[in-house]
C-alpha cells in the first residue's frame, strides 16, 4: 500500500474514539423505529430479542473489525481493509456507495430529523417555501437541515479539536438524558399494569397493517413466517445501530490506534446496545404495545401507532405530561446534532483516503493549515445538502442499508482472506472468538439479506444497482486521474 504524502495529526484518545462510536450510533432511530417493529411482529418478547440480536451482531462485527484496525491503522478504515483483502475495485465500490448514499444519506436524514424536532419549538419551520405538485415540497425545515450540515462542516474544518469537543459534549449530554429517560420510565411505568400486560403473552406474534381507509388487518405469525418478519424488520434496529465503523475512518488521527480503536469499538457498541435494550424496556413499561390509531390518545395509540412513530416522545409524555413532548424534542435535537458532528468528521477522512489512491477528486486529499481534509469535508457537505433538497434521501437510505450490510459481510470475510494471505502480519489484537464469531455474523447477516431480498425486493435491488453504477465511475477515475 502506498504511503500517504501528507499526514493527519494523531490527537484523539480512547475516550474521544469511544465517544465517536457511541455518538455516531445514537441519532433519532431509537426514538422512532420501535413503532414499525411493533407493527411488524406485535410481540414484546420478540421485539426485545430483535434488539438483543442487533446488539450482539453489532458487537461481534466491531470485535472483528478490531483486528483489521490493529493491522491497518490508516485513514479510511473499512475502505482500506476491503482494498487489502479484495483489491481497488471492490474498495472503490464501497467508497462510492458511502459517498452517494450511506454517509451523505445518513447525514441528510439526521439533519432533517434535527429540523423536524426543531419545528416543535419553532412552528414557522413547517412553512412551505415552494412545491412541485405533491411529489416535491420544500420547507423551512430543509433549509435548517442544510444550515446544520453547513455549520458542522465549517466547525470540523477548523481542526479535529473542535470536532472532538462537540462530539464529547453532545454524546455525554444524550447519554445522560437517555439514562434519565430509562430510569424515570421504569420508575413510573412499573407502578402501572402496562408492563405486566405487555409481557402477559410476550411470545404471541402478529403483523398489523393499517389500510388507507383506517381498517386494521392483523395476521398471526409463527414458524417461518415469524422468522421472515423478524428478518425484515431487524433492518430498523440495524439502521439505528449503524455508523459504529466510522471510528475506523479517522484511524490516522487516533493515538495508539492499534489498541485504542479495538477498545473504542467494543466499549462504544456495548454502551449503545445496553442503552437501546433498556430504552425499549422503558417503552414497554410506559406504553401498551398494541393500539388503535383512530382513537387518538397516547395510551390508546400504544407503541404501535404512536403519533408519527414518535415512541420516545409518547413515552416522555407519560412521564412528564405535555412538557415531555418538548423535553424529548430537545433530547433528539441534541442527539441528532451530536450524531451528525461525528458522521461529518469521519466521512471526510474516507474520501481523503480515496483521493490519495487517485479514486476520488484530487483536491480531496489536500489538508488545510489545521491538518484536516477541508475540501473532502465540503464535497461531502454539498452532496448531503443536495440530498436534503431532493427529498429522496429516505429512499436512498433504504437502498443503501442493504448494500451496507453486504459490505460488512465482505469486510469480515476479509479477516479469513488476510489470515491466509498474510499470516505473519502483526496483529496487535485478534478477533474475539475467531473463527466462530465472525462466521456466525456472516451467516446471520446473510440470512437477513435474503429476507430483505424476499420481503423488500424493490429497495434491495435498487441498492445493488447503486453499487453497480460505481463500476463505470471507477474506470473513469482510473483513466482521468487529473480530476
């Protein structure tokens, strides 16, 4: 592998790296997706099992990545690992997908979530600026979303110290707030009979579909049908737990990366896994799982039909009344702002690594006086803002999640390839439970991908098309290295 002509400064410690892992994972998903999961499986027991499996999968992947990070403590992280195991084409396709939809799509979606909850305090943000029929509506919220991306990008161009401070402050704030929600939720909820009711028949699963005319269709699930439904809906919790790998993108700026990256991956994913499971227990202690959307009260809507899927806000309102809605909106604003700071900080480093391989725009490899890839950050900012304007980032995220899972499988498969190809390479940390834990991850995640192909064929195929579109772009960069 070629040595980088310019060097990033190693200035992040273990706490900073762990903060980036946890902060990048916790966005808005944990406050929303349980509603969709409730409609898909309708069982308190199976919902918690799905979150537990998600956590174990995420932690097992993180522990496997730890070995690769120790071997290759370079900027670009997963992009570098894939290139070492499979070559430049496959690594470019990963970087291409990260730029077009994974990283920038998540940044756009998180920014819009920030704007959505800002509108709770400032209703004027709901005002429409212009529209094109019903297919495209541009509002003040999209302006705020883009401004937040611009602001965080600007802050991160002024040095990694600024990005580190924002990440640490906002991650600490949202962890404290989440623990408060969990503790208060359990304290209040366990005094009622809601928890006992939700768990009285905890393994009875069903899928609930709300028709446009308000009719509910409930289908009992068992056996293969239940496994299929779980395999499809786990995409919600996996999305909420994603972005843990972002810390590998900034490996060149972490002190003692051979030790601190594996440790931060384990600690960060463990912290978030515990919080996510406890948060869902709190939801189930405060709100009935099943509900009726036509009734309207928070308790009667239940988790399943929480208003706009805002389960976290509904749970907070049970604890604190109407004030809880504002408290939760504030928490999600903090959560999403801090999440995007980490995503923006780390994403630019991947594109910097690609530029050093002449597989991205040449200017992206230039470092400014603060030793950060400023132009890579602004390119990321521009595309993420375009996705905000388009209003299609949600679709892109759906397409990309499937592709992202495929790249996780490929990367962990690279462990086996590199152990065979490079048996004598230094490995300061070796993957926990090798080969059984990595194999188990690959098998389970592959089964999830097959479930998605069956139950969400359109979006998964479109995800593969986005990846495939990177092939001609790869050869364009090979032949036009002056870009």
